[in-house]
């Protein structure tokens, strides 16, 4: 395997950056790429993109229908041989994947880390369900593990992410008349800033309301509850890599299955995603359905409890395809996925029906997990963070593809 930046420097690459993570990450990455000998071009699609990359960039103002021929011409004219982007399910990036394949251009896709919280993901061609990682347990068990350096902790980047997001949405709103052809994959308006502030407020309120819950989950309720960590409602992992159209459909399916098949002495603990807190709360829906199903006293909806503690003490974990499932496997906690997850394979997750999981949750194989973990780190992970500029995110970073 070859280091990403070794590929760039040895091939004198001409790199095109499309949409990146919210914030200055792509601008900083561009500087590292130039230092490594690459020539870098950037295309902006809205005011938020422009805010973090205002110079030495091109502003695309056309529609999605016009994007494919434009990108083909741009890529060919500028002799692009590597396209880098964040998230491969955004409409403009779905087109970019197709163009890269058609023109024989290499594609690198960034995403939040498969291994949390100290890594980000970079894969060739695609991530998550588009990943080239094997789903064959024997592939990992028969491989020789290569020792990896311990990850440096990244700290807590939430404040930085909040600031970058607020500025991004303000710029996107103010400059929307200029980028009239653009349609964002999520809501893009100044109201987003309010939602981030509301998230802080709700975090404080929930911490008061849920005081003492974690102690019970780690004490008298340990091994007596199933944990359901929710994902962000608009996550591409849901609408592109599962059969669910919305997180509410997932919640309802899990609750109905639990009510019909789980042992009566068990609890169902549903945990809100912290990035969704400022947008949607599921309190009313969960309470109403729990009453309808007769399990009101067996369902708990929580928000900001310490996730590793919850995973360590849960009898099992049910996810769509969240990377929390991989963290649960690391804690040797049984996992059932209801979507297409990179770690969903025999030996790591329950391969039967959800209805059967409640009574016979199988523990994951530690040997298989260790082998899988080492290959994921070696092939796809960079120790770092998108929202804070860290020394380890330099062109000497050890990511391999």
C-alpha cells in the first residue's frame, strides 16, 4: 500500500477539491498538498464554500442538471487526475463519482471517522456502503496484522464545529442570490445558527433532567437494557444506505419488535444523536408509541450520557449503520444492524432477524474485531479532526489506501 501524499508527490498530481467538511479543513489541506508538490484547484458551490476558500477557486453557479457536463469539461481541460471530496452521497458528489469513473480519474472520499473519536476517514472511490473494505471475515482472520501507532487524542471539537457551521450557513444564506442554481443537500439558512444555540440550551436542560440516569444504567440496570443510538435524521447513511426514509421509521420498527419479542425484564434505552439535538427531539413520538405498545415503563429516551459507559453495560445495541456499532463491538457488546454497515459480517454482528436478537444476542469475536480494526486503521483512517487544525494533519500523515 502507498501513502496518499506519496501518490500525489510522485505523480505530480493535479488535484481538484469539491465540497469539504464545514470549516477551513480543505483550505488547510490544499496548503499541505501544495507543499507536497501538487497543483490544487477548488470549486465552490455556495456562499459557505466560498467563505472558507475565497481565493484561487472557481465558483460554480449552474444547476445540478448542468453539473455533469461542466465537471467533465473542467476535469479534462485542467488535466485533473485526483478529485477529493467530503461525503459521496451528496447530489453533486454522486455526479462526481460517475465522472471520475468515466474519465479514469482517481477519487478520494473523506468522511467522519469509522473509528471514533480520534480519526477521520479517507478512502479511494467511496465510503460506508461504497467502501472497498471486505465483508468476508476470513479475509481479516487470515491477514497478518500490522502494528499501528497509538492515536493522539483530538479533544472536544464541538465548539469549533458549531462556529464553523454557523458562519457557513450565514454566508450560504447571504450569498444565495449569487449561487442561484445551487440546492443544498440539507437546510441552508440563518435559522441553522439558532438551532446550534438551541442545541446548547437543550444540552443543559437534559443534563438536569437526566441526573442520576447513568449511574443506574451502570449499576442496577447493567446488562438489563438494549441501547439504540440514533443517527442524524438527514444522514446519507439512512436515506442512501438503508431501507428507511427517516430515523422515525427506524425507531418505530425497533420499538414494535422490542415490545413483541424482548424479555419483560429488559429496558429499551434510546439515545439521541448530539448533532440532532438542536433540530428534532423525538420525545412525543417515543412516549406516544410506548404507551400504545404497553411498554411505557420499559422505554427510556436519553441524550448526553457517557457513550462508552452505556455500551459497556448494555445487553445489546441496535443501529442502522452508525459507527457506534463498531464501538459497541470493541466493548464486546452484541450488535444488530438494520442498514448497510462496513462491519456487518458474521462474527461481528447478529446475522438473524431483529425479533430474535432480543433473546439471543451473540457476542462478537474479539479476534475478528482486532483484525478488522487494524485493517480499517491502516487503509482508511487518519488520526485527526476536520474542525481543529492539528499538527498530525500534515502531509506526513500516515493514511494508506
